[in-house]
C-alpha cells in the first residue's frame, strides 16, 4: 500500500505538446525501512526481470512520503519506529490503537537474509541492523 495520486505531465515531442496522465506513487511514512526496500526490490524485479506491462497510467515513484494511515494489526517489525515515536506524542498507546501484533514477521527476516535487502530486522523493533555477508544479493 502506498499513497497514489493521478497527475498530468506535459511532454514536448516533435513540436507538439502532449498531456499524459501519470500515477504518482509516494512512500508510506509508517512503513519500516526494510519493508520499503523489499517493496522496491519487488517493483524492480517486476520491471526489469519479468517485463510485465502495467495497466493504466504510467507510474512515477517519488522519494517523498504521502498521506495516509497505516493498516491495523500488522507485526511490529513492519512499522517504522520513528513513525510510532511521532504518533506517541498524540496517542500514548499507539500500539493498542494500531492493534500491533507482537509476533515477529519471520518471512521478512528470511527474505532479507536471502536477498540482502538493506539490512536484517532487529526482531520486534522494526529497526535495521548491518549484515555484511558478501554472498547475498545486495540492493541497497
């Protein structure tokens, strides 16, 4: 899930002005960094390796956070700790409000260790730690 908006882009081609509708994709501020990297890796694989065409408007990913509220009930390691810290200023029990699941999301750790997506997750905190195994695919 990301924040998406449609926008018109003006393209000048052969002395003609074309207006094309594009979909602007923004990052989710609540999402842990490792999850963002994993989603980026999936998008990259889809775009470069699988050559799957997309339907609808062309997508443009921008390096900014979009509006939106996080889904409830996810494992803690999927939430960005700094986002939770910010939310605690307004809600002392943000964990209860978001119904954060205390179980670790093991699949994310497995994927991170196999594909070396950034760093491995520090269990239960959604924070990344450095991992220097050189035999893994690094997409940092």
